[in-house]
């Protein structure tokens, strides 16, 4: 099975780590920036000694051990990304902000149009689910 290796001395929240997590691919990554937030100890294999190649090798060995732990962590990462970084999570967070997006009732009453109406209806749909 695949394992994604991400080595970086610094970073924000890298898209490639989010993408690997979204597909439940077990990830070995340097413990820097937003990588720590996305993977954590329960969702990936973090390497604190980012300048030590042996630390990455040891983490890769753990990820490839074949004991089911890698799949469990990959699944947990996927669940986290879906709940925090998906389109639905984004629209839901916007809908939760008062007056950030037009409310569905306003759009039905005709006070919004075009793209606003579409976004308003989507945000209302996510807010109601």
C-alpha cells in the first residue's frame, strides 16, 4: 500500500498533505507548521527531528509495518480533513457566520440574485443538514 513522505523544514498547511489525508494515504511528514494540525500523532507519522534522515526512515518503517496502524491513521486523517477542510465544511462555517452570506429566506423574498442566490441557497442547505 502507498505511504506519502513529506519532508519540509517549514510550511503552512500544505495542500499535498491534505490531499494524501483526503485519500486516507498514511503520511510520514516533518512536524512543522500546519502539518502538525492536520496529522497530529493520531493521524500520521510526524518526524520532529526534521534534519535527521534516520528519523524519517524509522517513521517509514512504522508506517509500513503492516499491522493495521497505518490504515487506522490514514482513515482518521481522512475523517479530519473531511470535517475541517472539505467544501461542505467551508460552506457550513460561512453559513454559521451571521450576515456573511445571504440567508435562504432573504433569497426567496427576492433580495438577492444570481451568484448570491446560489451561494445563499447552498449555505442554507449546509446549515440545515
